C-alpha cells in the first residue's frame, strides 16, 4: 500500500508565501511523475504543476512565475513553493504520483487547504 501525505497548507494574506510538502511512503519501487492539483469550491480539480523523476517540470499558466515545484527522489517527496499568492489560489491542494509497485498506479493524497485572504 502506498500513502501520500501532504502538509504545509494554511491561511496566508495575499502576496504571501507557503510551501507545501508531500511525502510518499509504502512499498515503492519507483515514482514517475509527481504533481500538485487543486480544487476550489464549485470548480473542477485542475493541474497546478508536475515534475518528472528527471526534474522536468510544467506549470499551469495561472501559476507560472509564482510557484515552483521540486522533488527529493531519495525522500520520495515533492514540494510546491508558492509565492505572491492571490485570493484565487484558495483551494484544496492535492498531491498526485505515478508509483511503480508491482505495476504503475496513480495515487492521491487527501489534500491540504490553502486559504489566501485579500
């Protein structure tokens, strides 16, 4: 069984910063892509950023230049540094990973709430 546990969410004023972390644990052989998604109230879940095991990353247009995704492969952990936060960034942020156990499977964390006040 594989678990993804997020941390680092909270309340911050507009213009502030937060750093999210997501640690994967369990019977992991390897992890391919790791990413962050978010879901705001009344909206669909959307991709925020993703990063491969080799370090290639991609971002949603709405967060480019403000958010940075990184990962520590030795710790099976992915991070999301969020700067210049805006009220529209308010959402539950979910960690996602493609994990190879016996085969490649997709796993999700339970989410961490980020609230940006104006």
